[in-house]
C-alpha cells in the first residue's frame, strides 16, 4: 500500500470545464487535474497524489490526516450565527421537531436523500 492510498480521490464531470476533474480533498487543494478520459484521469490522479506525498515528505512537511478508512462519530459542530440559529429553532418548533431532527431532514433533503 502506498501512502497516497490513505486519501480519497474523486473524478467527476465538470459542466463548467466540459471535461473530467480529478481532486484529492485533504491531500492537496486547488482546482485539481483535468482530462477527457475518466479512467486515464483517475490513473493520473493516483500518480499525482503519490508525487504530492513524496514532495511533502521530502520537504519534511507532515502528511495531512487520512481521508479514507476513518471512523466518524456522527457528531459535528455547526456555527450558524444567531439569526439563522433563531430561524432554525422557530421552523423546527413550527414542525413539531427537535432542532437536531429538523436540521438532519434539511441536510438530507439538500443532498437529495
């Protein structure tokens, strides 16, 4: 296993660029790499990710936290600001739901689930 295997790699179609875009969130930021062949781009992305790991190690920079094979608690803190917090509470009360249940429903709806 290569160290770059610890990082999620995503290849997706971009309407904006009219080509595939490959990214590796958590390992490197920016626009990613681009190509017309999805499978070839994924291979290139894997190579690029390993090259990036090699550069970080060569420069003595600690590798970022891995993005695959992670355990998630199911909890995260979301800062909304006072006005949005107030609105969310009001809407959840109006629907007879807890704030948590209401927010989960809105997030799932936004994700199309």
